[in-house]
C-alpha cells in the first residue's frame, strides 16, 4: 500500500511558509514580508524585499526507546534566510526584520499541531560593504521539536 499524507517535516515547512507570508506591518510587526519561498536551488534571483527563504537544514532523531516503544522524537533545524534592500540604517532595519520573523514563528509554537515546540536557536547578520549592492541579510536558525509514531512518519503525536 502506498503511503498517504504528508511527512511531518514537510507539514512544518508549509506552516512556516504560511505563517511568514502573513507578516504585515502594523501593530505587531515593523515590516511587511513581500516574498516567502522554500529554496529550490541556488543561487536564487530575489526581486521582492524583504524576503525570507526557508532552507531545511538537518534532523536529529532520538535513539530507540528514548520516547517509549511507539514514538520517535526529532529535533529539526530550519534556516530562515532574511534579505533586505537598504542603503541606510542597515543594522536597525535587519534587527527589526529578525525580530518580526522571530515573533511570527512564536505565535504558534506547535506549527499547526505538528510540533511540540518551536524556538529560535541563533542568528547571524551580514552587512554590505561600500562596494556591494545595498543588501543586508541574516540567517535565523530555528529548532522544531516533534514526535511521530515509529511506524508512520506522516503523523505527529
């Protein structure tokens, strides 16, 4: 019988994509995110800013028996690459974008019921030099903890 449903990792990425696409400037956020996409291949040609590129990184699975005999726990890392185009106040603007993305991912730590927890692990910022184009970027690494059945990786528990 062929598998049915979507792998939990894919459902988590889809939830992140939907969540980040809804970020709009106003009472809760400084910025409106213009483009959210999952990486398909590099390099990418980004034309709308601010932009967030979702890059799944890695997953660490629990050892057999750590979660009982019927489930597996997974620590899933996803990189959110943030891009802005600015010639002034790069430090302030990228920090506000990092804050917006961080706040958005914490609104639903369960990623639509697929995860136990979501948290920011680290961020790394890259500023342009005087010779570069006026782009500022940051990588925000997030960790998502989820659990599945041993015999069905498409159902979170």
